[in-house]
C-alpha cells in the first residue's frame, strides 16, 4: 500500500460516476501525493445521476447543477481526467489498455464501472421512441421527446420509472410485471401507498402485467401487454432495472457473481485491484450476506473506504445502507436492508402520507421506511449505528416512537 506523502505511486480509477469521483477526491483529502487518474467514458467532468430523473428532467436544474465539482477543482487537486473507455486490463503488467491502444500504468486500480440499464427482451424494443434513462444524454433526449409525445408508457415500477412519472409533468401509464410497485426495495405498505399516490396524481398504474411486444412502423405506436391489450404509445420509457458492468473484470480473470466479488476491504482477489459502487458484490454486514447495492450512499462510502485503505488506514467496510426517492408529494427515506422481514409495524398517519414502516426479522429491527417523516429517518439511522439494534420488544416499550427510543437510550 502507498503511504501518504509519497509521490511515486499511481492510483487509476476506472469509471467517472459518483463512486469514481469520490475515490479520487478522497485520495487527495487523505493526503495521497502520488498520481491520480480518473478514466470516464463520458466527456466533461463527473456529474451526479439522481437529478436526471427529477429536477434535470423537469428543466429546473441545469448542467452546472449536475456537476459534482467544477472543472478547476480537478486541476487544483492534480487529478488527471481521461475521456475514454478501458478496453482491457493487463494484470501482469499492471496496465489498463484504452480503446485507442494507449496504456495507463497503475499501482492501485479501482474499478468503479457502475451498471448499465437492463434491456427489454421483446420484439420492437429497438423502435424509435423507446428510450431509457441512465446518462445526461439520455435525459436530454427524453426531455425533448416528452415535449412532443401524446401517449407515454413507462415499463417498470421501480425508483427510476416512478421518478420519471412523477416529474414528467403529464399523466403517464406505468406497467409493472410484479404485483406491486417498488417490489424489490419496499414493504407492501409502502408499495400500496405509492400506487395510490400515483393514481391520485392522474397516472394509470397496471400491476402484475408484463409486456410481450412493442409495435410500430419505424417508431413505436403501441405496447402489447401479457393479457393481450394494446396501449397506445408514441414514447416508451424502459426502466426495468440495471445489471453491473463487470465485463472488464471478468475478461481480466477476476471472480464475478452479480458484480465484481470483493472482500470486506472491497479488494478483489488481485491485491492491487478494488471494486466499488454499483459494480461491487461485497460482504454486507447489515444483510449478513454478499450484496450489491445501487445507491449514492454506498458509492460514496465505499470510495472513502478504499481511499483510506490505499493511504494506510485500512478498515472493513461496514457503512449503514440508506436510500431515498422523491415522487410527487412524497419523500421516501429507507435505512437498513429490507430482506426476509417477518413482522412490520406502521407508525404515523398513512392517510396523511406521513408515516414510517418498521420491519423486523426474528424480533430484531432490520429496516425503517419513512414517508415524509425525516425525523424518524434521522432517529432510525442513530439506532442502526448503535452497538446493538433494537428489538421488537424494545421498541414496543417505547410505543414504537423512534425519537423517544433514541432519547431513552441517550439518557440511560
């Protein structure tokens, strides 16, 4: 490992998203004096993606608001930005080969390659007017198409699909193959609330409905559903999830299983190579299993962890996972990993849209989802960072009031 203050080593970061940016910024924050190179396959400085489906799509935030830092930041911090795509890794020579044939040497390599949108495997998916949302270019095109569209169909009821629907500025039809919205990330109570929220906003929400084909002559004209119905559509937004970008690691012979496999220090089996963010499959303390997370929090915290390792402050990655989404008049904040819950408690007022769902497994709190209850979210994060997570019995004694329980712990 390099030591702070030496300038003889090079850290190469592949991927110009949130995790890649945070890795290079944190290296300099921690005093790394060697060469720092960030390779990104989009032109310009690194930018944040969450606003693409929200304020940027609506046009209330411009390009400047997306930038993680202005251009002069990278010059001031002596961070070299390279626009291009890494074609392959030569682990023996410790080199990354770019598509133009040029080579970059490294002493430490950080894979922050992120994820790509999952495609829709049906006939007609390549028609004009069938779009996805991942990059700034995607958002620009969507915004332009949206202005002229008559009938808009969103395929996928996850965060991105619902955020797009919320900020489209018009009624849309959301088609979800699962029997509820946000099925992968939220409790049934939260799913039901957001389905009602979107329907009240004028959107049509179709659940338990698959898509079998897209039809049109050159441009999409309709969406054929699994029950035989056809929905008119001249703009279709496909938001059916993502898959990790692991091709580079796999071709280099690194283990890949739903992401690049790393240890508790986010290091691959090659001691010179780390993987972070959406592309990394890591041993998650909170989940008790190997996990791949798609969130800004995870991208940022993993980048900081790796920067600490490279600069001599190695510690296992154990950051608390949390997530958020803004949709119509609701802000959902989640802390913890919601998996295999066997008991839930709802606090607050569902009818008013201000409530929290506490999920338990084997009597222990594993996740808290808060809708328009930011104080509950803050309290939950404090509870989860305590030495021992509260049990169902503990919280029942506090009438499931998270803030009161935090206060009682502090006073004890």
